[in-house]
């Protein structure tokens, strides 16, 4: 597809023709992989591609007031079967996380149409806005707004790195910022939601299987840890009299692996740090670290957070700095309902073979929707086991197995 974003990233995105169509959109020449963030050029190009691709299939595309895109097969109405995922990426992300679910959904619908299937329920493909939270910091922004898991006042006030508010960015995209927020009428229309996604670990590699269903999602949250010190001269300030927030941040980060290892099965990551003002010869006045912490139960995630909080306070005190921790998003542990998974699994493997069920360490819009409607996820094997990085991959054969499984699910459900 023509775009201003240059040649395709060096990934396996061409293993699926639909992904090949968008392989040059949002290529990140500095980080590698893709950077596609809410309403930036790449995201707008992908939204146009989605609209065009879905319209070619005869689907009716609409954008809801929260910025999510819906492509309807049949009149929107009650008990709809909805599938889809997201188009945005993390900074320097892979080609599959998000777009695979959308491309597979469109492909499955196209095949069902061509085969003359006439669904007895409305069917829709959804592209949720800002699942990764890479621009505004809140994961699953579009599905949280839809379900009311994020208060619209808080959403409107969110700011991106350039200081632009979500309200401004939505207004520039032609959406009414006053109208964002819970959409119970739309939510009530969804009877079942199924999200197909590339697996983000090695579960299917170890099982030697191409597809699985999701059993659960680790509870997780994001926090901004802000250390404040005294900005000063790197040469003129003796080591004994510094208030250096970078040292406090580094000391905290260095303790995080041991703190996470102390909470069974938990994970904690600082993937982003910024120093203000950010000069080589300047002791910073402020350092922000963003923490991503996850664990199998909400209590465990909280316990991990409390230990990191204490470590940050200690490190701040030792360095004569202050520290403030702000929650950016919180997603409780999700257990997908057994009956929905069994029903979906029976469509995929009708002769009684079982489809494996795997836990997910990654968050998904399906996890947000699961609190309201029967939801399930289909994972497609990722031979590298790597995700949120350019090495993320799925072979053409496994993508085909995922599409075939989704096609059987849609046929069986509708
Ligand atoms: C999304 O992929 C997340 O788990 O952060
Ligand atoms: Mn992701
Ligand atoms: Mn994803």
C-alpha cells in the first residue's frame, strides 16, 4: 500500500497476504519494527486500509464515538458475534501483535461470504483504538472507554509525550471529545467476542501445536515513578552534595528483578525512562520511570507493587530526592469462562479433539470485554516466542490454521 513510511520492516509480515498489504505502514527506521500510535500517520493509514478492505467485502464500516472501528456484516443488532483486535503497536513492535487478528477476521469473513454462509446473527470485525497505550499510557484505551473501565474525564485529560491532550487529538481526528465514554447500547449488542492474536510466548512451540485458546490473562498494571532532585552542574557539584534522581531511579530499577522473583510467577519491567532536562553535563531535576508489573492474582500484583514502592522510597531517601508513584492503568486478572472456551473449542475441533488452553502474560482488549460479555481468544504459534519486538513471527501455515479455526468458529456461532 502506498505510504510515506518507506519499505517493509524486516519481519515475516509477508507470511500473510493481508499483512503484506500493510507491511510498509509505520516502519520505524530508528527502532526497527513498527511504530503505529493512535491517530498518527501510520494509524490513520491503517484505519483507511481497514475501511477500504472491509468495504470491498461488502461490510459497513463505522467509527464509534471512542475511536474504535466496526465493520458490520448485516445490520448492527443484538447478540452480535464480534471478532477483531487492534491496529496500533508498541514503539518498534512486531508485525503481528494486533493486525494478525484483524487481517484474519477479514479473511475469515471473506471466505464465509464466498462460500455462501448466511449468518443468523450480526457479525462484526472491530479494530480497537490504542490497545498498547503507547501514545496516552493507558492500555486498551478504546475498549476501556467503551465498557466504562476508564472514566471519560480522566481520558480527556491524558497527555501524550508532546503534551497534547487526548481531547485535542480526538477533536483533530474529527471525534467529539465530549462524547467519549461508556457506550452501553453498543456493548449490549455484543453477544460474543473472540480475539485472534499471535502468541507472545513459547507455549505453542512447546506443545507443537499451531493454535490454542486462552485460559487467562495475568493481572497487570502500569505506574509512573517520578523521582525529583536538584538539577545542577555535572562538573561543579561534588559527589557528596548531590540530589540526583537518576541515581535513585537506577538503584530502584536494579532491585526490581529480585523483588519480582520474590513474588511467585510475577513479572516487572521498566521499559522507559526519561530525564529532565536531559543534558549530558546536567544532573537531572526529574527522572520518570514507567513500571509494568504483572502477576497471577491481583493480590500478588499489589504485593509486588508495594515492595517496589518501598524500594523507590528508600532509594529516594538515600539520594535526598522525593518520589511519587502514579497509577496509569490497572487490569485485573482475567479467567476466560470455561463454557465459552468449550463452545469455541468444539467449533474448532468438532470431532472431540481438544484445543490446548494457554495462559497469557500479555494484556488484550478481550480481557477488558470479558468482564461484560462472553469472550475468548485464539492464539497462533509464534516460532520465535518473541513479541513486542521485530522478531515476532507466525508462519504462513500457522496463520492459515488460525484463519481456518476462526472461520469454523464464526460459522458455528452464527
Ligand atoms: C499488551 O500487549 C500488553 O500486554 O502490554
Ligand atoms: Mn501488544
Ligand atoms: Mn495485542
